């Protein structure tokens, strides 16, 4: 777990840099918040489809090697982004990058699962998320300063450097993957249908996707909105820095709580908090108050981010996770795509503050769903 945490920190820095500037980078090419949402939705759709193609790969191949290859691809892609200003080039590079994003998420999640005992999975997830979120605290702050002083190219170069550091540590760590299936599940449609035949897996899918949907608001539309209101990129860096602080402070605690007492209450209160926070932002005019309220919402996300994946694994038996983890991960891209498209449609017809109503309704629906989920207490398991 120590080496996985180190790798997670490096990857966290790389991704925090990118997520801080990505929406602004696309906006600098298309000059439209609506098109930023459409392009982001399209890339989320590509990631969604890609998850089904990675199922046979993660079953029959070494997950550690797959993860290392995906990191190397990201290094190359970030280097290309660092010197191009062509929208066509960005889209052409982003398409294969979307596939390797699904491969990276799937392979790393399974690696964490394989190195965790059934009693400690949610606790380990909480520790890894907390450690990784240290990078998400400092990363946006660094990216904001670098962007304001040196431009997008330097941020991409820094991201490539941190991704390469993660790749180097992984290659030197000598991790070995002993859980490779001889009989693979290559029927993508059957995998998809079988996944959604189980009610508990559906709940895990929806709860995980809700977290990604919320981050769409924070990392895609809020930065573009702030810059569009005439504020500097540094304010975005400060905001995203503050957003991650509650996650670092509390995710380990909430991971341990879910292991001892179950997931149901955490999911219920987590989604209720972000729903109320989003609705409050609808009635607020001052940008600084809006950003502060959204930071408070991260305490709700801390209850959810590190626990939804552990809840999914607890719903499975044996090696089902090798088959179903790919479809499960489509929740992130699918619900993110829905959030991006929904927000883009709202912005096409209405002013920005109605976006907060959209997210409030979405998050409140997850709060209602939490009353019907099956609970799991890992501490009672063998």
C-alpha cells in the first residue's frame, strides 16, 4: 500500500494540474462554454464505450503492466498538448487517450482490490484517496500560478513529468499480478446486461456516478464561469485547492467509519449535503460566497468518494470484479456525460445560476435512492 500511495500522489499531481486547466484550455480554443460542455461530453462518451473493450484485457493481462502502459501514454499525450494550439490535434490525441483512461482506472482499481483484505478494503480506499488528495490540494494551487505566469504549455509539461515519475516508481516496484483468468468474458453486450441484472450492482453504479457528476460542476463549469466573470486563473487555483482540503482531512476517517458501521448513512448524508449546497448557490450572487459554499460541499463528497468503489466490491463474489469492474467504471463517464450535456443545455437557454438547480435535483435523487440500498458492514466479514 505504501508504494501504491506514492504512485497515487504522483498521478494525483498530474491529474490535478490537468483538471485545473482542461476546461480553460478547451475554452481558449473554442471560446464557448456551451462547446466546452459538448466536447467534454463527447470525450466522456468515448471513455464510456472504452470500458467495455478493456474487460478482456484486464482479465487476461497483467494489470500492473496495463497500468504502466497507460501512464506512459499519458506522458506522451501531455507532451503533445504542451506545444499544440490546434483543436483538431487535441481531439485526435484525446480519442486514444480516452481509451487508456478507462484502462488506467480499471487496472489500478483492481490492483488496490487485489492488495486489500475483505475487512480492510474501504479503509485502504480511504487512505489512498486521502493521500492522493494531498496532491489535489497543492496541484490546483501550483497549476494556477504556473498558468498565470507561463501559460498552458508549462502546466502540461509538469503533468507529463509527474506521470512519468509514477511510471518510473511502478516499474521499479516489482509488483506482480497473480490473478489472471484463463477464460475471459469477451462478450461486451452480455457483460453489460449481466451487470445490470443485479439490483445491488445498479445501486453501486449510480452512487459512484453521482460523485463524478458533481466533479463536473467543480472542475469543468465553475472554472470557465469564474474566468468568464472577469476573475483571474489564480482564483480558480485557490478554489480548487480549498475544495480538496476537506477530502484530505476526512476521507480516511469516513473510510474507517464505513468499514465499521456500513455505507448507508454515509451515502445518505453525503448526497444530502451536496444537494443542499448546490441549491443554496442558486440564491447567492456573490462569486466568493458561491465558491465558499461549494468548498463546504466537499465534506459531503468526502463521505462518498472513497466509499462508493469499496461498496461495489463488497457486492461481488469471487472473481466477479474482473468481469464487472469495467462496466462499473462506466458510471463515472456516463453520469459525467449526462451532467455535461444537461449543463450545456441549461446554459444554452438559461443563465448560469440554474445549473445549481440542476445539480441540486440530481444529488437529491441520490439521497432518495440511498433509502433503498442494501447496506454492508465490512468489519463483520471474514
